[in-house]
């Protein structure tokens, strides 16, 4: 029998919640860092449409955009106890370079299938930016809640013209790439069945090089991949691109998160940036689709329901449907204009108006923010949220990166419980 660990084995005593956050929120260490200089990012997902079966993914980082190693744990009881971890290899040296793998959010099909997604690519000199030309998306399907899986497959658009080297319209491996956003960019199930998977693509210029009209660190367009079940496999098609205006968002449109509104339209909330152009307002952006996510409106600054925009840094965010049918958004809202990625605090939760698709100002609550004595480079990002099936609270997995300083990668993986 494998060893089992109670929750208390790797969740330490609750940590004090800052005084300026909403009442009722609890925060605990989910997985502690093994040593200084190692940041632990850890997440947990249900693997069945009902019940308490879960998978936890622990990632260890010592530099940006690189998962040094990952560990997988399983639970049968809503995360109260976990089976001992097994290692997932995330780096393999080859003659062509380092093969890197980045795990991403799992997906539960309403009929009981669990789909595991990840990014994979060969980086010639193991520079994370080389992924912009080499990342591809892979997946595999389980019919028993993640205990066993079918063969791994690359996402390739349907049609004879598409191959592993040319997996999607406008994407040629080695020249540009398709990426999954951070863990918060979760796939969802449309009403008729299937999978809607938000992605981003590094576009190509006419000369075949990466297109970067905004002059920022990177540049991407967004899209949604439509998956349709074919027995135990998935057939994929790509939506139209959601392209930003580089004069307003220097890194384009990035890390979309999607959910349905009350009239059936799809809302996508996107990461923008004023990187290299701090004179521009740093906003969150949104786009709408009236035909199930095939075509999308031109992205506009996302606002409160009174039409006033708000500041938000370049960071991931998440839309989360609650069992009460309410739609929540989780991310960063800053009182002043950000500069590119920073500051990534405060971290907040708010409710989306299901008719307009805009954010209700009166619903915003602080979950966490910079505390006295902490480094202002604190990053409250790199998170993923889910509903706790026992309590109906929103459970947020998030690491407080650089709280003690940015000289070395360090950070514990926390779990926050937010009553709604």
C-alpha cells in the first residue's frame, strides 16, 4: 500500500490574514518550500464530476518560466489526506536541446472523462524565451479519474494540411508557437458538450520572424480551441484570433479566461500590458462572442458596470462559475497605474454582472496584499481557483512570490478559502 499523509502533514498551521482583507477568509500553507531559493507552486483539481477525488500538482521553480521538477499526489477525500508524491519529469536534455514540460489545469468532462493538459517544447539553449518558437500543447484522457491515461497526443487542428510541425492555422513549430496561459486559464465545457480551451499564439511578421509591434517583452494574440469528442479522442478546431491594438497594449492579448453569460454569449477577460510604455493605462481587457466562441469582438478595456475602467497589471486572472450560478473574477486591481507586470497586489475577488459581462464595483473584496516589511516586488499571481465541494467556499491556490525579497526565488504554496 502507498504511504498516505494527512492534510496536517504538509499543511502547516494557519497563517494570519492581513487586517485589510475581507472578513471570513482563511489562509494556510498548502506546501512549504524545501529551502531558500526554491519557490513552490501547487494546485489541486477534482478529477470526477462529483465526489472528492483530486489530483495535486506541485511545481518547484528556481527561475522564471521554468518548472524544475513537478510532483503528483492523489486524494480520495477532498484533499484531507494525500497519497505519497510521485515525480513528474519536466526537463530532459537531448542533442537538440532541453525538452521542457509545463503542467497545466485539468478538465472534467460532464460524462466523467478527465483530460490532462501540458506545454512541451525543445529549447535549444534552455532559454525560456525560446519557447515562443517551440511550445506546443499536449493532452491525454483518463476514464477513471486520473488513475490511468490513454496515449499522449499533440493538439492538431482537424484537416489533412495540419501536422505536428504545422498544428494550427498560422502556427509552424520552430518559427512560432501556441501556448496555454497560466494555471488560471482553465478550460470549460460548453452546453452542448466538448471542450473550450483558451490559448495564445505568438504571431509571425511577413518576414517570418516573431511579430512584436508593441515593443514589449513578448507579443501574443489570443484564441479558443474547440474540442469535440470522437470516441476517446478529441477533434480540435481553432477560433478566429483575438488581436489587440499594440498602440494600447504593448504585449497584445494574453492569458484569456472564459465563461458564459446569462444570454449565452461567451465572455473572455484578457491580460494586457503597458510594458515599455508606462504612459499608457494598464487595463484588463475583454472580448465577447455570440456564436459559441468562434468569432470575437475587438478587445476593449474591461470596466465596472458604471463604465469606469480600473487599473490592473499584466498578470493572469480567472473567471470562476460557482454552483450558485454566480460568476466570479479573481485577479489584481491596483489603485494607481501599474508599470507592466507590477505591482501584482492587491489580489481581489469580484462578481461579474451576468447581463453586461462587466465587473460589479460593489462586490470587490481584498483577499491579500503587501504587508508591512515585505518586499514591494511581492507577486500575488500564478494562482488557480476552484469551488470547494464540501463548503462551497472558493479555494484559491497561490504562492506569495518574492515576499521576502527578489534576490532568490522563494515562496510557499498557500491555499485561501473565501466564503461567497
